[in-house]
């Protein structure tokens, strides 16, 4: 255990010492927040206003709270995974500069080294994602706060699980990479594409029926929906209080993936947690299996 702790501290120290790696991981969610607030906020606000039935009005604070809650949900859902790929570069750097060879001739077990990479990547990613969450909640409080203490706790849980999912997924992918160029290529692909397939940049409900069915099999989609459920529950409850008709509420919830459907069947929040936790266990198990097979092959 002491050896594992030393490896984790070593990886964390190198991560924070590498200013390029650290700031690229930290700045990514902050840039997204600024871009969302600057460009997408007005688009979302106009979209909500135009979708309301004639004669139905919404208070400005409630409208702002709804828009910002949706934007923050997208930011957190994307950052938990994309940042983990950046934080997990230490494993590839050690291969590229030959440090992994020093570990291989030392008495340290390869399983301990692999566990150290995983734990350090998860820890550094959690620091970044929780920092992004804190900034996002402060921004939400200035625009329109309708969350309860329970909502905040559930969002923290969602971010934690999504970060573990991102760490497990990036560990499996990065296991097969050996150069910084390969890592940069994979990171670019993930950063550009993940936000679309998880329903962050564009809601799943806006895609065609066939693509919706395909995306409903991806665990990241359920993580995004979980964050939306807990970030936006309060604003939807307030809409119901001010007199929004039930059919309008259902339409709005469906349009933002607050309600998510698997082949026409609405997915409950506990089922979403089951899918996300199952994905964390699956990819973590695959990472362990990859290391076992590599050891046997040698």
C-alpha cells in the first residue's frame, strides 16, 4: 500500500509540475463555460421563449436558471471525460521517455504501477472537475438558483461517477498508446466527438430515431442525463408551481433529455445509475484484464 501511495504521489506531482498538462486540463472546462455563457446562452434562451405556448410567460430569473442549468449540465458531462484523457497522459509519457523500463526492472509490481496510474489520473481529474463544478454553481447562483441541498449532493455524486467512468475509459484507450503524438490524436478526437455522442452539445431528442437508439446504448449518455436530472429538477418544479400545463412540462423535459427513453420506454434515474456504475466496473475490469494479459504475454 505504501508503494502504491508513493507512485500516486509521484504521478500527481509530475502532473501538477507540468504546467502545460495541468493548465490544459484546468482551462478546458473554464473555456467551455465562457463559450457557453457568451454564445449559447442567448440561443437557448430564445429557443425556450419561442417554444412556450401563446399566453404562457416565464419569469426572467426562471428562464435564466433553466438555460444556465442546461449549459452547466453539458459542461460537466463533457469535462469529466475529456479532462480524464488529458490527466491520464502520464502513463503514455512514461512509455515515451522510457521511465516505464525503470519500473519494469524494479521490485515494484506491474499491477501496482497500473493501479497508481489509475488512482492518480482519477484524483487529478476530480480536482479539475470539482473546481469546474464549484465555479459553475457560483455562476448559477448569480443567474437563477432553484436547486436544493439534495440536488447539489446528487450532482456531486454524478460528477464523481462520470469522472471514474472517464478515468476507466481513458485508461483502457491509453493502454495501447505509446507516443505523445498518438495521445494528442486520441485526445483531439475525444474532445471533438464525445460531446455530441453523449448528448451534451446537442440533445439526443434532436437526432433521428435510428441514431437515438444507437446512442441509448452508450453509458456516457446516461451520465449526461443524470446531471441534467439533478441540475434542472428545481427549475422544472418551479415551472409547475407557476402554472405550466403538464403536457408542456413533458414536452420541455423530453426536448432537453431530462426524460430519456430506451426504445420508447422511459429510463428511471436508478436505472441510469446502474448503467453508469456498470460501465465504470466494466472498463476498470478491462483495464485490469489488459495488464494481466500483457504480463502473461511477456
